[in-house]
């Protein structure tokens, strides 16, 4: 097991990084970098993101166009969710343009502060007169034009904090208690707040991001396996002693059982019906039947099911291919940063890659019926202002890391 994990680290070219042993092409000052030039970063990366976002806009409109026929959304217009989604994208784009101007050195210094801010917001959302309850969960803080979800900030915050933590603890990677215990405590504290909302899905994503960065940062393979085992056992215990989560697992195992088909298995069965109706080429854009108030959360968690019904296997495969390319490219940018002795930037990019890749995998697995139902959106595509905002900010940081990589390789400034 240890040899296999070490081999996997080598594949990412991140395992056992010695910050002082890696060559640096040119020592340049990037802390006071000038505004980013349009042609100074990977335009293909932005093109893939634009395709995913554009397809997301079309599918969110298609999936939500009939929602005002239900009593819950009767007061909304047909274009309500499209308008809100486009507004969220506009805000996220403006913020991302600002973030891409900020040097990575700033985020390295402020990573602990961002993590503390995320913890404060996770605590505040639990306060009755601050947090907003939707579908029996208290996960949102109303901000007027949008509801902010602190768990989305926590995903980015844990990536920043874990990358910063590994840089500071680089000399203690072989010591279990010095290298791992403080990080485990931080994740456990965030997880306790998330489980109070409750938001098990976000907790799983945050734990995976932290574990991924610890692994890629060079933590001893045996230690990593031990921590992973403890985390899996912990989640199993949580599920076993929670009636709601246990029922979800049972419904996932047998969704067509009459006991679950109209209850905990309702979303899964209708998602599978939608995917099945799509066949190879789909029923055609706008021709989904399941979105007509049969499939709950069709514009958020189950957007892929609508894509499958309207665009078929071809549409789903295209989305999978685009996300695979995007995740791989993010990892490569991180790998390049590591090679240039920019460990924080590299590990942050890898953490963001773990975030996007793992959450996409979970969302698609849920929609296709291979994983139990969890409330996780499809990054960049699903309706949700907080998720879109944090996705854009995270990608802006990746773009900034790429800009600084290129500046170092050409011996100039970002």
C-alpha cells in the first residue's frame, strides 16, 4: 500500500517535495506584480470554463422554465432562475477579475485569516435570526441580492489553509503528530459546524480537499493511509447512528422498492428515468419531461439528469470530458508551480483540482445512481450564487498561479 501511494505521488510529481532542492529558473519579485495582461495565461483553460458556464446557463433555464407551475414557485416568472443565475455569474466574473490581479503571496499570508473567517461564518449561519432555513437545513445567510452559503467559502478556505499549513510544516512531514494532528483538528472543527446545519456533502468535500493536499504535500504514505481509514470509519459511524442518512443509503441500494420510491428514493428514481429517456442523442433541447415538476432540484443538484434526458449520452459524455480536461489542466498548473519552487501556489492549485474533480465525481455519481444522494451541485453549471462565486474565485487563483509560472519561466514579471 505504501509503495502504491508513493507511486501515485510520483505520477503527480508532487510527493516528497523539498522546497529548497527544486531549481528555480529565475528569481523574480512577483509580490508587487502589475495587472495581468490578456494573453499572459492559458486561454484554452478559459475557453473550456466558458463552454461549461454557457452550457450551464442554457440548461439551468431549460430545467427551471416549468418551476412556476408548482405552488412553491408560483409567484416566480419563467425566467426568474435564469435571471438570478446570470446575475450570479456577472458578480462572480467581476470578483474573479479582481482576484486574478492579487499575487499568490498575498493569499499565502492571509490563508489562516480566510480559514478563521470561514469558521466564523459557519458558526453564524447556525444562529436562528441570522441563518436561513431551506428544506430543513440552515445553510444560508441572506444578503439581499443573494443568499450566501458559508460552506462554499469553507471549501476554498480549507484549500488555502491546507496549502499554507503544508508549506509551514514541510520539515515535519514524517512526524505524525507534528504534521497531521493540527490539520485534523481544524477539519474536525469545521466538520462539526457543517454537521449542525446539516451539510454532510460539504463536510466530505472539505475533508477530501484537506486529505488530498496532505497527500500531495508529501505526508508519509503510512500515515496518510491511517488517517484515511480513520476518516472512513468516522463517516460510517455518523451514517450508522443517523436515521435520515441511514435511510438514504438504504434507498440508494434499492430505490425502486415501494418503501423508498415515493420517499428517500424519489429523486434517484426520477433521475434514472431522465437519464434512461435520453438514450444516445437525447430527446432534444427543452424536451425533458422529468423537469416538469417530477424531478426535484432539477436546476441545481440534478442538472446532469436533465442534460442526459435532453442531450443524451453524447451530452453527458461531453460534460464529463470537459470536466476531466479542466481538472487535469488545474493539476498541471499546480505541478508546474511546484517545479518552479512555488510550493504554496502548487498545492493550492492541486487542492482546487481535488475540489472540482471530487465534487464533479460525486454529483455525476448521484445523478447516475452509482452513489447515494448528496446535496452537491455540479461546479460552474448548476444554479447557486455562492457556489458559482467561489468556483470563479478559485479559478481566478489558478489563473493567477499560471500567470506567475509563465512570468518566472520567461524571467519577467506577472
